[in-house]
C-alpha cells in the first residue's frame, strides 16, 4: 500500500465526528444507517464529507475491522 493511502486510512481510523448525535465517535464506528442517510441526503462538501463517504464504502464492503486496527 502506498504511504499516502496508508496515511489516509490511519487518519480515517483516528478521526472523530465533530458534531451532531454522534459527536466524539470515531468515523469508522458510525452506524451504517447514519452513513446511508448521508449517502441519500448528500455528504458534506468538505474533507469530512469525503472521509464519511469513504467510511460508507468501507462499511459497504465489510472492511471496517481492517481500518479499526489502525486506531492509535
């Protein structure tokens, strides 16, 4: 895996939701229904939205445990 991809996954594993009902929860641990809701509504148009979309794709493919292992 390239260094920048690994860095992105490490960042994803260690980033917490900054607002809302799940404030303080790691993005990788967000409930699937919440990410599906955002998928239908539209993810935020910023870095957080990009990361949430990536978590959605990771969960969709059942790979979240691989990312959770990267938590510091």
